[in-house]
C-alpha cells in the first residue's frame, strides 16, 4: 500500500513485467480493462491513457466519449503465475478511476459513486465504513467444447473434505493466487449445496473491499478455467438447492474505535449502531435492486433456503435480513444477509453507506429485534411486529428504487438513469421470453 510512481516503475522493471492492465468496472459490475505494453507504462501511470467511454455499459454518449484512466497506485499488483502464464510475459494490474479529459471525476464511474458516500460518512465524523464480504460461488463442469453447464462435479455438503469435495484443489489454487495478490484469506470451505464454495477474506475499508470483491470474482473464474471448470456467481443456478449469497459484515469506526460498541447498552450496541441498522431497514426495498440486480436474484430470495425475505433485524437468528453476530468490542458489526455476489460491489456498498448515513443523520431507531424464526411466524404475527417483505421480483425492486430518493441520490442521476434503463430492458426481455417451464407445463395440455 502507498506505492509511488517511481516504486511502481522500479518494480515493473525488476520483475520484467511486459504488460500493465488498467482495470475499471462498468455500471452492471462487469470488470473491463485496457492493457498497455512496457513502452506505455509511464504514460499509463500519469493517467494519460484515453479510452472510448461510449463503448462501456452505462458510461457516456458518443458525443462525449473520451475518458481518461487515472490509476490508483494503492491497487498495484503483479499477477501471480497461477493467474497469468509468465512465459508470455509477466502482467501487472492497476485499478483506475475514470475522469473527463479535464481531470474531473466521471459521475458514471461506480468507484466514484462509492467514494462520495464514504466521504459523506466521514463528514459525519467517522473514519470509514468497513465491510467484510462472504461471497459464495458454484463450480460446474464444462462441455468438451468448453461451454459452461450446471452439472456439479461433486456431491459434497457443508465443510466436507476430499474426495467428496472435488473442488478442493481448485479452491486451494484460488486461495494461493489471492494470497500472492495481497489478500488475507480467513477461511475457505465447501458450502451447503453440491458444487458450492466460499472463500472469506479479511474486512477492509469500503473502497478497498469493493476493489477486492471485483478482483476476487475475476481470479476465481480464471483459476476455475485452469481446472477445466466454470465458476459462477449466479445467485440461483439450480432450483431446489441453496443459492449463492454475499453476506456483508458492516461496521463504522471513529477515532480508531468501533463506533457500534457500547458495553453499557442493551445488546451492547451503541446509538450509532441502532441508527445504522434503522437506516438499512428503512431503505431495504430501495437498495435491493442494487444489491440483488438480476432476474435470477429473486429466485434465491425465497423462503426455505436461508436467504432472507423479511425486512427485520435480529441479535441471533439468520432468518432476518440483518443479523448481529455475537462478537463484541472491536468486532461488533451488522451482517447484511440479502446481497448476492452478482452485484456491482461499488454500487452495492455505496447504497449501504447511503442508507446507513440517512439513519444516522435522521437518528432513526429500529423496531425491537426479532429473536425467533420469522419463517415460522404467521402473517398476523409479522404484521404485529411491522415486518415488511423484500421485493419478490426484479420488477418490484426497480419500482421500489424509483420511490427511494436517498438511494437515487446516492447513485447520482447518471448511474441511476442508465442502471434503471438497462435493468428494465432485462426484465422486459425475461417477461416476453417463452421459457422451457411454460412448454413443459402447458404445451401438451393446451
């Protein structure tokens, strides 16, 4: 961390790096990059590499398409051999901010959207928002032609070992590659569903965490390919088994201390923590289109598979949208359980920060926590406790997003407009498509 231009140029030369990748993320969360050869390294580090923004999803119009890539030196890393074959020339990576030619930040850059919300929390007196994600994914077989399938290559379950867990070798290579890139891996294991896995890495400030999630997803896919497998972060690739979530642990620090911890308060949660939780609950419907952005996301958010469908918080049970893990002191945090790993990590963390900031600014307080299994409560009981439900489809989520000015403002008009347009087109395409389920259900009968 804290590299200078001179240090990066020295490392590139000493490690005989031949190519430098300048990485960005589009509005839909897809990682893009421009790769430059050694002759352009100094120009790239000076932020003078230009690209056509009109060709990137949700960026700019043709008439204002020229954009510059401004590298964040803190994200510099030389890619390990497990990720890039060194015989073709070593490759390094820098994550970039996107700017206009005059140096102004581009308001459609998801990284800039997150930076604005982090600054908002800092203006409220906090050091930063910290986030620790738990991204889950599936490993599937490929066809002889290399196309992905939804056939799992093992029958293992939660915490199983090889030989039942046939993804163990691929997962170890993923961990080794991530460690070589500077990740602090806390655990890796087989998840509940066959072919499902989880690799947990240490929490960090919001921007670093978003960078890490984007990098993590790319590395996992690349290593899976090396093993002849397909890694997918699709939330619900197979009906009838658990989907993949990305539970996100959130906390605020102030003057180096955890601002959520109050040893003398009920549940040992400070007023800041309660305001934070209340903000997330208040804006849950508006956030979910960002944290769960696919048509497929809402096939995971159904009762019976550990994914939350109810807007509530709890100090214990996992059926609530927000859970407070048992650890206190520096580890006091709120676990937001509805996000899935298909989301754009920058936009997802930005709307979480915006919702939390609104709760703090307005001094909102959450209702009492729900300590029993919400799935076993009757409709009347849920109404009594004022438990709302999350949107059940992408269309419902987009309608909720339209009605939430706090989340819209957090995204900014540019990102909001382009995201909404892209997702409405996605929903309409899904709506008019005739699916195999309909043919199996109706064709012979009608």
